[in-house]
C-alpha cells in the first residue's frame, strides 16, 4: 500500500522548498528505486529504512526494494480558499485523495522572506489552514445531512444505516463548530465506515512540520514558535516534526557519508524525510514487515493490527485467499542468527497461523495454496 501525503502551508512558509528537497533526497536515498514525478507537484520517494540493507546483505539478495511514499505539493491554500479564493476547490480535491496531511508551518524569523500576515505566528497560521479545511467539511456534511433527510420514512437496514450516519455526522458537525477537527470525534466501527466515504479533510491525520532555521535544529525547544506549535498539536492529537527546509535543500547533492557528517555538525541524527515519514506512519497507525531471500529483500506497509493473511494480501490477493501459515522471525533474531535457515535451526523461527497479528520488523515467508 503506497502512502499518499499532501503537503500544505501558507505562502512563504517553505512548503515548496521542503517538497522539492524531500523528493530530491528521496531519489538520492535509493539509486535503484524507480523514482518518478507524475506531475510537477507529485513525487514518489523511497522510505529510508536501514534495516533493509542489513537484511539484504544477510540474505545475499539480488535486489532491495523499499516501500514508498507519494508526496503531493498542494497549492492554493490561502485564507478564503474554501470559498474559492486562491485556487479554490482545486486544492480540496487534491487533499481528499491523500491519506494524511503534512502542514508546513513557519517557525523562523527572516526579514528577507515576507510573511503573508506580516508577522511569524505558527499557531495563527495553522488555524488559518485548519479553518479552511473545517469550512470545507462543514459544507460537505450539510449537503450529506440534507440528502439523508430525504430518505426519512424508509425502513429496514438502509434506514438504520442512514440514522447511524446522521448521528455520527451531527457529532462531527458539533466538534467542527467548536473549532475541533473531525478526527477528535470518537466513532465506532460502523460509524467510521459510513463516514469514511466522505473523505472529510479534518478527519485525516495531521503532522505539523515546524520549519526552523538551521541553527535551531539541534535545540528546537529553545524556539518559542516551536513550543507554541507543539502545545497546539498536543491539544488536538496531531504530530509535530521539527525540520529545516534550508537544511533539506543543502543535503541535496551530498552522498551518504557527507550528509551524515553535515547533520552531525548541526547536532542532529537524521534528515527531515525520515522524521516526517516516521511521524506520518505513527499518525496513520502503520507498520513495516519484510520479505527477504536470495531474489530480493522488500519492505511492505500494513495497518497496525493486521493479521498474517491480511499482510500476505498486500503482496498478492491469492496469498490471502490461500493462506496456510507464515514462517516468521523477529528482525533482531534474524540478524543475530544470520538468516532464515539459521534462525530455524536455532528455534527462532515461528509458524504463525491465521490469527497472528503482525509486529513491526517481522520477517515473513508465506505458505499458501490456491
């Protein structure tokens, strides 16, 4: 499952610089990964994961295949966008197609880069964008509730479903009117399923990318703008990643060793791509498992709580339909043993059935019959 993340932000916050740098760094991260730019504002990049190279080396794999993230640079988000300002409804359609949203928020002072509102205030900036997203959701919910009213009087399962959906939408509407996102409303499985088809914008997981100056990367909490943004994110259950579009741009063109030295000199361990992807995975509740052999070592992304057959289905639907068992080894055990065969000899390989819930970093070999 490829992850699709929309990058949004007000003008002059470093959004496009960040997008371009992430895509360039993504290309550099995986020379054998087929990077492609679908449109000028869409880039697919490999998810950096050092475990892949470790597994590939142990298995003597001919090919190493990372999982991927599709970043979409979404333009047109300005105050009044939900009413047609800027690029108007075009941005709404782009965001609806995304699994999650990264909102780039300016947390640096620079007299040469004019702020659209005349002052740097990350909380206010975030509120402007969140308000536009909420307005779009309110409008959509109102239309849907109007349609559901017309079905009143019907009986049977459809009527019950409509009643459940209307109740859920009314609770979401109440939250939006209080300035809270749709994702803050607790829904049961049935309600969530019925509401999901609306692709509500504020229901999507949000990660704030606090864009700081190079000097603030090592100690971001000393930046009062970052402190304010983290407080806001904690209140609404969103993630925060501190990044520097300037540093990401400078990482372009550096090889792996040079990039590591550059980041070490700044006092940080990793670039923004890794941090953003990890935060997005956490917000979406995703994890990674691996398949590894002589032919290839590959990373796969599944939802937390996925069973072994569901994980097999990500590779091919036949694997899920004809699932028999999954030969499974934890990452650390695989590395310590020196491969799947050695892990089996040492009793570290487990035979897992249909009820097994996949764990982060599992190495799995599926047995199936079609």
